[in-house]
C-alpha cells in the first residue's frame, strides 16, 4: 500500500474476532497462557501489547523500516539508542540540538563513558573533520535543528558516516516520515518525539525509534523490554488515531508557516528570521531535495529582551508554552525553556539569545496568526 493508505488505515483489521475498524485498547498488564509452553503471542505488556504492536507495525511499514518501537517519551527513545554503544565510543552530534537531548548526552551519556563531539551538522566538511579527529562510532543529526532550523545534507552525511563505519541516526521529529524519509537516503535509525507532529494534539507523551535493519531492531527491542520505558496501551491508541491525519495536518502546518514567515520577513522589527521554506534561507535548496515539506517551525529575534517578553505576554492566539507540532500555535523562549541545559557561553556562540523566540505554527486561520503577531510587534 502507498504511504497515505497505510496512515488512513492505521490500526484497522487488527481484531478479527469483532471486525473493529479502530484498534481496541488492550488495557491489560498480563495475558493468560493456553497451556504450559504455549502463548497467544503476548505475555506481559512491557514485552508486548497488542495495541502498541499495531502502532509499531504501522510506523515500521510507513517509514520502510525493519521494525519500530514505541517508548514513553522521545528522550526515552534516544536513551535506548545510546544503549547500543559501549564506554569509550564517540558520537558526532548536532551542536544546536534540543536542550533535553543535550542534557541526556552530557549528564548521562558521559556518565556511561560515551563521548560527544558537537559540530554544525549543516556543514558537511565540519562533520567529516570531526569524524577524523574523534574516530566516532555514530553520527546523530537533528533535521532541521532546534531552534535555529539549520538543514543537514542527509545523503552527504550518510556517505560520511558509511566511510567511517559509523551508525547514522536522524532525529526527524520536525518533519516526520510524511515529509522526509531518512531511512531511504542513508540513515540507519530514526528517532521521534511522537509527542509533537506524529501525535499533533498535545495530549500524548511518546517516543518512537525506527530501525532500518532487523539486527538493530532486535537489539533495540531487547533494550526496550529490559529497561521498561514502553508506551501504554491508551497512549498507543491515541497515537494510532492521530497518524490517520498526519499528512493532512503537516500540509496545513507548512501552508500556515509559509504565510507567517513571509509576513515576518518583511517586518522591520524582526531580525535573523529562520524558516527553511523561504528561498532566502540557507537550508532551502538542500531541504527541498530531501523533503516534501519545509515544516511548521519558525524562529526569529526581536530587537531586545524586553520586546521578546512583551510578545510572550501579549499574544492572544499564540500560546506561551513549551512543545510543538500540535493543532494550537505556540511560542517558546528557548533560552529559558527548551535550552536551559546549555551553558551561557555555548548559548551565546550558537546564537540562542534572550531575544530569540520559536514559533510552532498550528492549524488556525493564517490571517488570525498574522494579526496576532502584527498587534504585538
């Protein structure tokens, strides 16, 4: 089946006994055995749950992976991927990544003996130099980066990782497989905070890992079961429900984002606008080659912190909140919210300032969003 059909029928035809079109919620921690040495295929919900299995199979089919695994959060998913590696292994990683990922790497990955070399992954030459100096076993890339929306050339980085016999891991949260399919262009593993666009309703906390090979999927499934950070049956059902409209939602997010970005580009009080869907953006051409959408995320700077605070407190349609990818448009202050784990020197070097705001463009009327911004600017 084509990808849109897989999404539209996510979870269907899974209950032969009733013919339920919507996958049932199997709210059971344990499952009865027919007899000693026999199993229905399910024993204990940490190891496997029918509702979660339907979600995982749908995502594996949709993205073209050997398997997918659903976790209790995006960070739990990334933590599971880190457990594929051993003390002494090095990673080349995106330097302006989500602050929670940075915290996980620096506070817990380092504690396990892992090393992380932060580089601008939109600069392929910089990544190649980092590999030569670090002998890294893995490359971890956000596409686009959070919050500066830099764009990496995935096919070029895949060749670089392959040349160094390294695992290529892509955090595809901002674009989703509805727009970009990293496994098709050289990635080995994709990770998602499914809380964001995959869910799209700001009502589920979840993470997803999709592996290209059966070997990596089996190792990750063992880690999932052993560590136990699995997604519950109800959350799995909610996510299955949300996947049915993913492609439709993403198209509206992008349509609204482009309208808002064009408005902001021409506003005299906006500085350093970041949106890869604008032809003037450095990542426009590269992302256009590897994604069918430029996404719904925008960031920009105002002239002062006071102006940024005024915007946060005065917007009427946008809501001042963390997270992204939901139906509701949100505005975030990365310096003190999503990227508080970074030290001040690194934040200054990256350009994550007290004037930077990040917008998650939702599904509202684009005119209302522009009017809201115009009023506070």
